[in-house]
C-alpha cells in the first residue's frame, strides 16, 4: 500500500464533507419533500373529516336506519358495457348488491332459471324476488330493483325510507297512472319494495293470486302489488318535486315554454313540472344512463360542489318550521 | 512529508469538485418558493389554500376576506351565439358579484355593452379597459366566453388568501413556444393589479399594439400574455391543494371519457377536481344540466363544514 493514496483518500473525504457543509449553510433546504408530505397529511385529515361527517350524519337519522338490498336486472351481454360501471359507482353505496342474470359468473352474477330477452323480463323479476326472499330476506328491510342503466343515489333513497315503516306493505318509485288504477312504478327508474311488500309478492305467486299475465314487467308487478294490497308511496319531496326519474336529467330540467305534456311524461301519475322545479335536490334515480354518464353523475353528486355554498333547499328546516306553526296554530 | 501534504490537497480538491458536481446535478435544489411573500412569485402555479392554512386565520379575518372578495365577470359575447349568451345569463353568471356582457355588435334580444368591434383582441382590450374603469370596489376579474361554465364560489376559494394588489394572471396555463399564456376558453382570472398594469401598457403601441402585429396574428389570449409579460406579469396555472388543474377547456363528459381510458379502476378520482372552477365547450342544454348538477344535486347528509359561506343569488330559481 502506497502512503500517498491514503492521504489522498483522506483529503478526498475531507474536501467532500467540508464543501457539503458549506453548501448546506448557504442554501437552506426547505425540505420540499417534507412540505409535500405535510400537505398530503392535511389532505388525508380533510378526507377523514368529511368521511366522519358522512357517518355521523347518517347516524342522525332515525335509529331504524334503512338497510337496502339492491338487485340489478342485467345479462351476460351488458356486464362489460354497463353493469361494470354500476358496480364501480353507485353499486358501492348499497348495503348489499346482487346482479341478476340468466348465467352465473364471477362478476358475480346470480343465475335465475330464465333466458334473456324482453319477453322474459317479468319471469326474471319473479324468480329474482323469489330468490331474494328465500336467501336474503333477513339481510335488509328494503329491496331496490334497478336496471343496468339506472343511476341511483342511495343516501337520498335512505332519506325517504327512514321516515317509513318497512313492516308495512309499501312500494316506491316513479309512479305511472295507466293500466293499474292505483298506478305502478316505472321499471327503469328503479322501484323499492318494503320487507312486507316482498313477502306479499312471493305469497301472491304461491297462492295464485298473482300470475305471469303479461310480459310488461313493471306494469305486471304493479298489478300484483295492487292485488296484494301493497300501497304506492308518493316519493316527491316537500316541495312536490320528483325524486325517481324514468329518463336522464336533460329530459326534465331544461326550461321549456308552457306546453302540453311531452311524450316521455304522458304516463306520469302526478302532474309533472318541466324546468328547474322538475326534480328534487335529493334525486334518487335517473334512467338510460350508460357508462360515461354513470361516472359523470357520480362526479356531480359526490364530488363537484361549490365551496361554502349555502344550499337553498333545507327540507329539515321546512319540516321543523311546519311543526312549529302547527303547534302554535 | 511534502508529497503527502500534496496528495492530501489533491484529494481535497477532487472531493470538493465531486461534491459540487453532485449538488449541481440536483441533490441540493435551493428553494425559491416562498409561501407568504407575495412580492416575488416566480413559480408558475397557484394553489388554493389548504384547510390548515385557513384554520389558522381568525374568524373575523376570514369573514373580512370573504366580504372583500368580489368578482367582476367579463363575458365576451356575440349575437351569433345568442343561445349561449342567454344561457350564461340564466346560469353561472348570476353568481358573479358583477357580470357585464361585452358584445361585438348590438343585439335586439339581449342587453350588453356594445363595443362595436369585430377584431377579437381589440374587443378584449376595450372590454378589459371598461371593466377596470367600472370596477368600483371589486378587485378580481374573470374573463370568459358564454360556452364556458364557471363556479364562482370555487374561484373565490382559489384566490381567497391572494392579495389583489399583487399581479395575478391565472387559469389554465399553456406554453406555446416561449410564451406561457392562459387559455381564454377555460377562463382568465386577473387581479386588480394585473389589470391596472395591463390597462397602462395598452398605451404603449410598440409593446402592446391594438390591432396586433401585422406579420403574425396571435390569438387574443396570446396577445394578452405578451402585453402582460411586458409589465412583469406571468401566466400561472390555477390548481387545488393536490395540484390538480381547476380550469378545464373541455366538458365533464369529455374528461370522464378520457379518464375511463387512463384510469379505468379509478375514473372519477383520476378525472377532475372536486372544487373545479371551469369547464368549457358545453352546449346550452349541458349548461342548464350543470347548473343543477353543481348547485343542487347532492346526497343527503353529507356536510363539508367549509370555512367560508356563500349565499345563493337573489331572484334565481335554478340554484
């Protein structure tokens, strides 16, 4: 070993360290990476904060909080193009969700012993409700049916259901007036059966009071509901605005000059409004919502918002005010 | 002994040079960002204040900031796009503290300030000059076209802690060659100071010609950037605390479609900011739908406990 290389090496280390010391004292490193981490922590804290709000708010609802089992009417052809997007968006907000099809898959889908096709829709519904009644009736107290092109805001459905008794025979949705005297609920807009209503539907088929008399699924189910004395519910909000919708938002909310009912509102049981008063702030559903639109609605509902905005519609305050005037009067 | 000392010195020099080279390659980057110093912002992005930063302010200070924060909307319209004009009037512009419509020529259907000017840049100049002269107490200016949808509350949140006596020129910042400019179609934000400097430089024809340079015709938003640059004002990208852009030149549908391809397992989170300020290229019907989607549609029970409060405008039924 040559003595020169040892001293050279010591010199090398000394030179490096002293210059490093010099540089750090000249340019204080604000530890950019640390400040980014801090911001991330702030963000995570913010997210946790909002999630906590969500949880405490739903706890403010009546103790018997609605447990909703969602079942989606779908088929093998639509899993990739439609149902997948339901699963990734509003499907996650369901307490339980089942995808009803003619074929069992790892999606996962439940196999109903029925072929695909429009003429078999009511058979699918009958089998689906029988299946749910047999295997899942204790998991929920409300049962929502939706199509694979329906968009649902579960929290807003819960808000409506929290005021109702699931032990009563009740049936909710977008009420249509033709064919059935008490009306029936649109299939595409999604409809909800209470626990008791589900029980009565199954009983109706067991006793022959309800039959497969038509292939028009929503109307035929409505007939069975009427036969079994299940009551339709008025699901409009305190301002008379609709919550369930059989078409996308742009079919209702665009301002129109006063005109006779357009074709897509001909069936409505309650007098519909066009323009901003069509729809409640607390929308429950829209229909004919495909892929991109599912995410768009998810973004509008749960993400995009005006910071600090004091919303006009505060139904709880309206109800409180009404209660006060009632007590006073 | 001498040769040992010599080799030590050689070692030191080599070590020192090695250290310098390493530091130049970026392991030490002197930070020029300063959070509170408004005088000297060289960085090209402006972020909204974080929740922590806001919480450090007292309630009275926060209230004072909110009350002072007013936005003057400069909406550039033309009679040929009357439907967009009418829709903007009926939707998002109701949330501006002051909204003025500046038109290229008068329309019998709707009122506006008639600039009687066909050239885009000349028209923009006139509009901005008028806005500056009629600002009153308003210190923030937002320039947009009627097929852009803007959420003014989110704009206010972005600039809340920024001093309008400092020059700010914000929006979707894009680079074209050497020039960094803010795209007009996603909305341009100017602080009072920036607008003041701009109006002053309008008088200097060599720097900021009224009819644009003869040889090459720059678009009006690029012209704006050139003129502002002369006054020492630079384009900055408006972002949220995550660094996500808040000004969008596309529609929500378009951005979601893109996100479905790029982030199929996380479409919405990978797309757009929760507190986005603008979307553009919307049809008139889409703007009415957005009005509902932004100001009304929401899930019951989700409270955000925001630190500011903005009230709905009077006499409006769609928000």
